[in-house]
C-alpha cells in the first residue's frame, strides 16, 4: 500500500502576504460578525477580553502553528499529511474533509441569503415585519421540520450563483485564484466595515450600545462557562480543527516563518471581531433607543441578528439603504473567503488521493456539493436542516476532530518535539516549552471540557426544540456519517506515484 507524497510541482503562494490574506480570509467569516458580539455581551462584557486573550494565546495560536507545521512539513492535504504522521491517523484527515463537505453545503446557503438581502436592502423589501418576511415570505419555512413540500427559487438561484463564483476562483488555482481573490476581498471587507463602524458610531444611542458591550463584569470570570465560551469562540473563529490551515500551509515555501504568520493571522482575526462588536452594538444601541427599551432586549446573534434585527435597524436609520447594502455585501465577502477555503480542503484531498488535475477536481467536488446544497437548502425545510447540521457538525465534528488531532500528535505519537524543531528552524522566534504545554495539556483539557459541557446541554433538552427523531437523522446522523465515511476512505489505498516520503523532503528543507 503506497504512501502519499507531495506533488512534484505542487503550487505555492507567491508571497507570505498572499498566504496571510488567504488565512485571514478563511478565519474571518460570518461568526466574527454575528457570533462574537453576542458571546462577549453574555459572558462578562469587557471582562470577557481576559479569557478571550488567554484562549487565543494558549489554544488558538498554538493550534494554528501546529496545523501550519503539519501542512508545510508534509506538503499534502489533511488525509495525506495525517497518514504521514502515522498510518492509522489518516482517518482524522478524512474526517476533516467530510466535515468540510457538510459545512460547505449549508454555508453557501447562508451566503445566498446575504446576496438576496443585499438587493432587499435597497427598498427595504421586508416592510414592517422583517421576521415574518424572512421566515414566511423569503424562506417559506415549513412548520414541520424535515417535511419538504415547497421549492424556493428565491434561494436556489443566488445559491447557484454563489457556487459559480466559488468554483470559478478555485479553478484558477492557489496562486491565481485563491490568493488573488483574497488580496482583493480582504482589503474590501476591512474598508467596508470601517465605513460601517464610523456610521454606527454616529447613530443616536451608539454610546449606550457600546457601554452594554464593554462594561466589565469582573465577577463573570469566576464562572467556568465564561472560560468555555472564550475557548469555544477562539476555536470556531480561527478555522482550526477541520483541515483548512493544514491545506493552506501545504502550499507554503519550506523557509516560511510559521510562528510569525500564526501571530499575525490570530491577532488580525481577533481585531476584526472587536471591530465587528463595535459596529453591531453601536447599531443595537440605536435600535434600543428607537424602541425605548434596554439594549439587552434587542440583543441577538446568528441568523436573527443578521436577517431580522439588522433589517429592522436599516428601516429606521437615516441612509438605511446604503448601510444595508454595505452590511450584507460585507457578509457576502466574509462568507466567500471562508467558503473558498472550506471547499479547497476537499479539492486538495481529491487531487492528492485520485491524482486528478485541478479543473476536474474542482468541478467534481464543487458540482457534487452544489447539487446537495440546492437540494437540501432551497426548500421550505432548508432552515431546519441548516440549523441542526450546523449545530451538530460544529459541536461533535469540528471539536472532536480537533481533539483527536491534538491528542494523537501530542500524546499518542509524541511528535510535538519533532514538529517544534521543524517550525523553529524557519521561524522568527522559538516556541519553547510553552507550545508543548499548551498543546499537550491545556488544549486537550479545554476541548474535552467543551465536549462534556455540550453533551450535558444536549441531554437536558432537545436542541432547538426539535423532535428526537429529526435530531437523530439530521443531526447525530450527519455527524456519525461523516466519521463513518472517514473510516471507509482511510482504508482505501493511495495511488502509487512517488516513492520518496514527503517528511524526508520537508526535513531537508528545514535544515
């Protein structure tokens, strides 16, 4: 049975800046905009920054460095890289690929909503009832989850458009496609969001919103749930745990600075999250003032924040159409850069595993997922499928896969010293015992704690009030199917195309 090896002419980023833009683009996604502000508000306000920074330094950046090192050292997609770590570990790599398939399918649907809402913002098509418009007029959500009775063309055509754009960029490759797209998209996103922040800060009530967000509740630091929330936010917002950074780092030059790149990417992501928090809560302060209620009564997150609260704000504020277009275009850009990175993981695995050229691999992967995406999410049960799949694949897919990788590398294979030496050889500063302590002790314990906490909540009551049968097949079933598929794929032989192991070549490059 042959061993995967790096492509003889594997693509590479044209510059460190190109890699960083792509890595930052992957990390900055919808969660930065609609999850971080609410998590901060609910977990101590300004005091939350303390556990948040601790989580970034003891889990987020160490995990980034680990995935960068594995990717660059073995110069392969997650299945190939984990197989080179140890033959049985290949299942972890395929697990990450399967997770990306699920996420890509529903993530594209959210982007399709944002595309439509960009147009809706021009004339405030939602009228006086943004909630009724979203669930009834636009998504046509069925009352019975899992029952498909209506096709929703208004979701289908922008969903197809999203996939066309993503696949067109991916077909161009790493350097001409992904890198160039991010070099354009990320500056655009930052510029648009700075305009949003300035506009939000000039609204009546903005100060009240910011006070609600940043006023510290130091007593909250004594609650374990606050620390779990901080580590959870860092873990989910940095694109670690499901193969993206391993894949992106596999295209790095062998002399690339890994530790410096991880610090830049980590702090850039966190800076954007804080920027998003300012924009969101300044705007919510305006909304609360208009309604004559406290900020706590209008605070929301996720779909409710983006597609219900913000449309209501857009309708009430001066120059609402301009603000709305900027906001939803920002969502589209942030989501596109993340979706591109997610699909690239699958494309890279297919390229390495089957030996396909770039274009056939992209069309096979993208076309297949696009069909699944339209079939599952352009109907009246699409929101239910999306909600449950997102919850279970995040809680019991990404977290478990990340935990499995960390435990395998640090405890089972004991490869942290070797990987540290590889990273140190080309980095601006050495990692030291700090890195091994974080990955060998702190990160596994925190991820285990997160899993136990999630399971306790799961068994207390059904997620989202859904029926047990619906959760079993659309939630637990999806998460279990991803793992089962990973086991099957890991048992299949790789193509015999090269004899020299990638690890040897990578080691030579680091000497």
